[in-house]
């Protein structure tokens, strides 16, 4: 019996939340201090953080081309964060 997609989404959301605060929080504070919060900086930082996570999850093996999905998801997440932050929601 498999889990429903909604249950899996909730599980993944709550398990990734601490990682987002630990890695994304300091980046946001540093970019905010230097007035560098732009769409490109949010996208690039999301991309880099997720690339590091993908490399960590594959360690000690090599990074696979399928890990590109992690990197693209991180870039889109950074861009979505910027859009929400910019809007002031």
C-alpha cells in the first residue's frame, strides 16, 4: 500500500523545513545585510544549496545527471521565495 501524494508532500515539507532554516536563513540574512536580495541572487543561492544537498546525498558516489532535478527545484524555490518576499506576503 502506497502513501497518498498529499501525505508524502506534508511529510517532505516538514522534514525539509529545518534544513531550509539552517541553510537558507543565514544566506537570506547575509544578502539582506548587503542589500543583495534580487531575483538572480535568490535563484542562484537556491540552486547552489540544492546542488550541495544533492552532492551530499550521493556521497561517496558520483553526482548523477538525475540530480539536476534537485538543482532546478532549488532554483525555482529560490525564485518563488524572492517573489513572495518581494510582494510582502
